[in-house]
C-alpha cells in the first residue's frame, strides 16, 4: 500500500498524526507520511484515517479513499 498526503489539499487539521503517530507526522502546518512507516502500519487503520481526513488529502495507491 502506497500512502501519501497531498500538500495542495491538506489544510492542517493534524488528525492523521494524532490518530496514527507511528505512520503520520505533522510539520509546518501539514500532515505527511513518515518514511517507510505506511508499509508496516495497520492497513485498516490507515484506510479509516484516510476516510475521515477532513480535507480528503490522504491518498492510498494514488487515489482518495472516498473515490
């Protein structure tokens, strides 16, 4: 699973980093995926976080989960 945060869409709620700090970080007002962490993270949790992202900025395999 390839996970990314679209910085052009993210408005910095920090929800991803709060809910999964082992996978996501938060810096300069934006969320990001910690290098190498998404592959070892809980796929179900990551999908849930992507679905609940208020700005829908989290992409899994290049797509928004809600598409």
